[in-house]
C-alpha cells in the first residue's frame, strides 16, 4: 500500500518487484510544487478514490485469506454452564463465550438464541440455574431490560445466581464475573472513543454485592473459556500427604499431591525433609476432608 510515490529502486529489498495499491495520484508536472495528490490526508479521506482503493484492497486480502482450520469436535462434557444474558454493551463478549463453551462440548443455559421472557423471567432463570454448576456474568455499564416489578435483567440474574449459591449445600456452585478493566467510552456521536480504567470489584458493586465464593476478573476474557476441571468426590483441590521414614543406612521419603481427577504428583525432597528423615521416623498428613495418596 503506497501513500506517496517511491522510486522502485529505492524501495526495501522485501518490496522489490511487488505491485501494491497506490493511495495517491501522480502529478504529471514535475515543476508543480504541490506534488502528488494523496487520497488520505490529515486523518481523513481527502479523495473519493480513497474508498475505491480501500474496497479493492479488502477484496484482494479476502481472496488471499487462507481457509480456517476445521473446528475441533469435542464430545459432550456433561457439564452445564449458565451464561447470563448480557446488556447490549457486552453482547460481543457473550457471543464469544457461548461459542467457545459450546465448541468444547458444554451445555449452555439459557438457550443462547432465545431471549428470557420478561413475564416469566424469574422462573426461567431459576430453572436454568438449578441444573448448572457455575454461572458466568459479563458486566459493562448497562443493566438491560427490566421485567415488571423486578430488577433489570443483568442485576436480576446476579441476584438469582446468588440465591442459588446460597441453596447449594455442596459449595460447588459459584459465580464467575467478568468486568473488563479497560473500558471504551464514546462521549458523543462522531467523537473518538476514550478508554477508561475500571476496577472489576467496583463494577460488580454497582450491580450486586460480592459473595465470598465469587471469582471476579477484569483481565482477559479467555480465562472464562478454560473452565477448571470438576474434582471427583473424595478429592480436594490440593491435599498434601507425606511420609518420612529413616533408619541408619536407609531412608525412604515420599511426597504426594492429590489433584482433581485422581492425578498424583511426586515431589523430590528438599533439605528440610532430608534433615527430618535423618532424625528418625516421622509421618504426617494435612487433610481437609479429602482422600490422600501416598507413594
């Protein structure tokens, strides 16, 4: 793409022999001090031919665009995720999350292509939440439509998810909240957007109170796509078990870590463990109602 004419012999080696799209018109009079006529100048289109060249460039790039790789096919995961219906300012993020979760075999509720009916919003939300293991909420600045005599839709879903968390005796159900820390604001139509910094917890406070079990993020949206694995019963997230046995001429030291899914991690002993073994036989287990494994 050329904005001004450069002699082909003066161009970088990478561009030698290439034909580009000229966004200027050569002045045929070498003595004219006005020079070439640029199609784009001072931050805006200065010639109608700018848009014509731009369309031609886009068409050229689309023809060269490689075909996307085939989408990975995931078997049904058996997991149900509640993705709260967003206000209009978070629709793009909602569409991406739904696409990613569904592509990984998760069931997304409420149905992504259907709106929550305002007349029966509470019952529809509660029914969907009852079968979900977590709920995901995307918070911008808007709160969405409000059913009659109820909170606006974004706040209502947060409130119903909080109620579900209170009813869930296992402590498994919790809310994941994404409130982008970097937010674009357009003061008036026609003016450039301005970026402002928000604190995710402060954003949540505008819509609902924070729960101890909430996970609140303001960084990358992709963090919500990679859901943590579900830990089978009898295992906690990390239960450490160790056994140190020592006798003269022979020492056996083992550390094991119970992970979700029954995985085991072997850890080589450090100086502190070796010193304990030298003193004799010791064993200990730190538990939180979890099954432990020993090597």
